[in-house]
């Protein structure tokens, strides 16, 4: 069995739970689940060891865990930050570039689900309107 990396860290959960299932089967990847409920010092010590950081969407991410200069200064092993959701405004791309950290954006990964939700909502509104006439 190969040596495991220091870790791919993420907070609370993946947007799609299948990601955790797939990644956990890879012996070379150590998944490190962090929780906002843990003491700050404990989370800080664990994130400092990370090679990769799967950052939460802006609406779920809490400070001080944004991909900014402060985080980069304490995470000297960090190679990549990957964002999920609609954008990567919680990542300071310029600071990552200076630090040599790759920024990956998964914007649009949930586009089909969003479109389906919008169509279903519109259909429901149309049916409701038909009933009120």
C-alpha cells in the first residue's frame, strides 16, 4: 500500500456525497473532514498539514477559512484550493498565484440540478395560476 498524503481537507460535507465515497477508496488520498464546531486551535492545526483544500461555497464557508493570504501563510504545504458552488470569490486568486497554489473552480457542476429546480418551480407556479383562474 502506498504512503498516504497529508490530506485533502474539507469542512462538514461534500456538495455531492459520492465524491467522498470515491475519494475514500484511493489509498494515496487521506480525506480530512473538518468541522466548524471543533475548537479553532484544533482545526487550525489540522488544516496546516493540508496539501489540498476543497473550499465550501460562500454561503456555507465561515471565517477564518477563506482562501486568503492569512490561510496561505499558515498552510505552507498547500498545493491547490478547489471551490464548489457558484464561483470562487472566497478565494484570493492573486495571493494563491504568488504562493504557487493552484485554484480550481467547479462552477457549473450543479447546473443541471439548478435548471431542473427552476423548471419544476415554474411548472408549479403555472399550475397554481391555472387553478386560480
